[in-house]
C-alpha cells in the first residue's frame, strides 16, 4: 500500500509538471555589456535633433539632422548626416552645413529638407534663426543651399525669404520642398502661425526653386500653436500630412494633395505626455520611401532629469518606425522589417515564478493575481540588444506587461504596462505595486478589446525599449532600469494574463 501511495504522489507531481505548474525559483544573473547603437544612433557626446530624410537613387537613406549638445554656444545646430541602406547600422557622414555668423540670418539652423531637382542639382532648404530679429524682418526665415554631390553645400543668401503679412515673423520654419507632378511645379510647405487662425501648414509654389508664390494655408486645424516639421506623402490613393507639436507627431488624412485634410480621432502613433507629462517621446518625424515601404523618421528624446520618469528632453537618438496603412485609411506603425535580418540568433525562453500564480509550459506563460496582488515570472538577464515577440491576452480592465529588474544588486521590478482599464500603454519607472495608485505620464492610447489577442514586439537596444502592438501603435521608452544586468519578466496586476508563443532573439 505504501508503494502504491508513493506512486500516486509521484504521478500527481509529474502531472502537475506536465500541466506547466511553476514553483518559485531564481535565474542567475548573466554578464551584461552595453552595445554600440545599431538601430538608434546618436553622435558621441551629442544628440540627434529634427531629422530630414532623403533617399538616394541607389537606395540609401540619408538622415540629415540638427546636431545638438549640452553646451550650445551663440551659434548652434549645424546640420549633420547619417547614412544607412537597411536601418540597421549607420555611417556617420559628418557635418553637411554649418551655421552662419551672428550678423547672418542663420547663427542657428532649423529643420528643413533635402531634394534633387529635375536637372540633377541637390537643394537643402532650411530654417535660419536669429534671435536679434534680422532688422525687424523676424527671427525665422527660409534659406537655401545647393550641392552637386551632397557633400559640399553652397549657401544662397539672396534666396532668403520671411513670413508673409498677417503671419508671425518669429514662427516661420521647417521648409519641406518637393516636386508636385500634378501641378507641374515645386511645392514648399512651412510651419507658420497665422495671426488669426494659429498654427497652420502654409503652401508655396515655384517653377525655379528661387522665386516662391504664397498660396495660403494647406491645413489650418485651429488646434495647436504651431504645426512643426510638416511632411506630405501618399500611400495608395490616400494623402497624409504629418506635423508635430505638444511633444508628439500627429497626422491628418486627405483625398488629394490639396486636401481637405482631417485629423482622425486618434492621430498619434507613438507616445505622448499625460497627467502633467510633457516630454519628447517621439518627435519631429518625417517620412522616407524605400522600395515599397514608407518609414516615419524622427527621434526619441534624451533622458529627463529624474531618470525613468517618462519625461524626455529635446533631442536624443534616431528612431524610425515602419508605417502601416490599414483598410480604413488610418495609419499604424511597426518595427522595420529589416530588424528580422539583424535579430537572428534565438535564445531559449526560460521563466520562473517570482510572485503569485504562474504557469509555464514551453514558450507560454500564464499569470493570475487577485485584486490588490500581482503575479510575476522572471525570464533572466535582459540582453543589451533583444527582439522579443509574443501574443498577449489579459482580463477586461486588467493590467499586465513587461517587468525590468530583479537582479541580485537590484531586486525591484518596474513595469512597462498594458493598461486595459485605461486603454493606455505606459512606462514611467513605477514599480508594479504602484501602478494602481499613480497616474500615467508617458503613454500610447490603445483600445484593448475584451478578450482580444494582441501581438507585441519589444525592441531593446541598451536603455531604449520600443513596444509595438498589433501593427497599430508604438510606445518608445528609455528604461535605464532594464540595463546593467537587470532581468526581464512578465507580470499581471490584479488580473489574469497570458503571454503565449514567446520568442527571444539577439543579434548573431
């Protein structure tokens, strides 16, 4: 009888293991070393400001950008350039255009655009900024430079022009210039401020790229102080206009290049500040077409003064999303497809219970926690560069997501949260136990439909962590608490959640 009883107990234990029941455990810390940025570059000792994408005839993406430092002088923001053909690894091409003298209209440079005219000459239109006001003409103006090789640029101060009548003379910036086939002329779009209607995208036309005719506002939503870094592009039969303010990049939709444009109810694709948060999560994005794909090229702000606060300062690292056009004409974002050629080495998915009810079976993790408690599964030290994918299901109004921490030196875990109760995704350095009591700061709005399965991609490189969900939204973060040997895990807070088909890949 004793042998039979022992056998029954053993069978029960084995059945529990087969069912995926997990007991508490600890995964050992692994060595951690930061990597050189391949996906999100920034110059050494400096930062990437507004980018100006240009795609070359041989398929390279050149990202011209405002070079920012913590010690800008009276002259600042020269334009530098990166080059890439796959958005994985960038060549630093150095400075393209320097700022002018204090007596010139451009002791500081602002955003613009690079294009090639129909005769093969390259043009760089950019913002000249001079706080002295240029003798009453205004602080900001459109300026022009040309090049035969995109290496040496010649400025043409005679082509400089200022804001038209009834427009702010100090808020006139970010020229975007391109050939409009339908009209048989060049268009120039400007971020401008109408004294009556507020921030607008102003339209100019030209036959020679020197003499410009003001055509009035292309888009005037009467909603923001300015519509910075405007960009116009077409996907399929739909036209889109992107612009930036409030520390975020917006978009509007039109049936033609001339509009009328309307802003969808939710027209933000990456993070924004809420509840007092006002940091630059993803800003000043413009588009680039490479092959059949369109990319939204911007930057993620550098860390704020309080670490993992979700509040980021102006300028930081390059950040590119791949755009997705949905059947209803709205836009979404996802990780660039080329990342799959970079993250090629699979890692075993291991997970151990740290808190609550946790079941692990193969690459599937199920968690359950009662109201007021949480469940947590630890998957070991997070590699410096990582692509994690999984399908996530969570209870109605529940909170779940990814946790960072739990190393021997730092046992706490902070939470990158999928918040179905608020229909938000957010990260601001909160520990799991604080999620219910503290207000979100840096968020992406997302509609968590009850019982739906959501596909999530998590792209990590050093402290930059970008979460993509359902080819619809992204939340770009700086999570210092995910580096220096921190573990990565999954959690549920007061609810049930499942993370299925989990895969982890690192660069080879």
